[in-house]
């Protein structure tokens, strides 16, 4: 997480950054960067990642709040 001036700023900006950065394409690109020579990422893994992060931006912020402040 980046540095934010206030909780309101974090709560407002993190979900946007998460939605933009946590995409199946970003997952594929990152995994392809560490894949052994001649191998590629399984498409099933890419689509599972997409399903796993869809709609989780607000959940991530809520869990961070609970973990750090309650």
C-alpha cells in the first residue's frame, strides 16, 4: 500500500488502484515473467484469478481496517 494522508484518502484510493492493478492481464503478465523457459501460464489459472479478485476491492480495505485498527 502506498502512503496516504488520511484514512479517508486510503479508503477512497485503494479500491480504485486495486481494480486497475488486480486484473487477469496483470496476473498473466506477472506469471509469464517468472515462467520457466518455453512454458506459459494456464488460462484456467488466469480466469480463476479474475474470478477471485472481482468485487474484492472494498473487502480488502475493510479487512485491512479490522486487522490494523480494531
